[in-house]
C-alpha cells in the first residue's frame, strides 16, 4: 500500500534521519526518502556531540545514518544502509498506522 505525504502526516507517522554532511550513505537515504515522497526531519550530527550522545544513549552507537520511523511517541530505529530494508520498514509502519486509523 502506498500513502501520500499528506496521509502519512494525518496518521501521525514521523521519520527522523540522523545524518552527517558529507556522509555517502546518509545522502543515499535522503535521496531515497525524497524520491519516494517521504517527509522527514533531518538531524545533522556533524560537530554536535550532544546529538551523538543521544544516539549513544538510545542505541549504543555514535555513527550515522540512523532512521527512526514511528508515531505516537514510539519509534523503530533502522541502523543499516540497506535501502530495501528501509523500504520494508516504511511500508510496515505505514500499514500499521493505516490499520490503526481504520480501527478507530
């Protein structure tokens, strides 16, 4: 199932990309999200140890890219650079969001 940006926003789904300027893998993920019309928030950790500290506290890592996908304050972290895996996660989360709206 494919959702538009507006539908995704209405369902409360959020995508947060933790990235760093100049990171090749981060750029690939940004391109994928933009080409597939996914609205996301980008947090650039370059020269920002506070953001890296948050990543370390949450996931035990200080490197990027990290993609968080979720809604209602609950997020799933994608810590890989595999775009097919990211696509599966986004589809699963969108379906879960859509199903919860249909139930309500």
